[in-house]
C-alpha cells in the first residue's frame, strides 16, 4: 500500500508564495505520473493543477501557468509544488496523486489565500 503525505499548506496573502510537498512511502521513480489536484471550497470535483511524468515532462492548468512549478526529487521520494503570485481563487484543498497501475491519493493540505 502506497502512502502519500502532503504538507506545506497554510494561510497566505494574495501575491504570496507557498511550497507544497508530497512525500511517498516508496520510490516515486516507479510512478508513471505524479500530480497535484485541488478542490475548491464547496466544490465536489478535483481540478488537476499540475503533473509530472517519470521522464520529468510537466503539464499545467491554464489558470496556474507561469505561477506554479511542479518538480520531483527521486532521491527524497518527494514531489513539490512551488506556488507563487497566489490569488484568492487558488484557495482549496490540494491533493497529491500518484499513478502506476493504480491511482493513489494523499489526504490533502489546505491552502487559503486571503485578498
């Protein structure tokens, strides 16, 4: 069973920055894709924010391009999401997802951006 543990969320003012971390219980090199998703307050769907493949190819939602950067450290079994120029609409619970044959999710970390 794979465990993903997110951290780094918090309260920040608009224009500020946060770095989220997702630590996996096994080597992340074995996952074909890892990504960050978010669920807005009151929403029932998770929006994909960014993803990174095992070959380090990245992809971003249009709403975060130029502001967020996803990266991975295989030695630390950790994926990061650097978020800059944060906006109130970035508020939500951020989840880490890892995919091989199956999909694995973390428990989420709250990000709140105040105006």
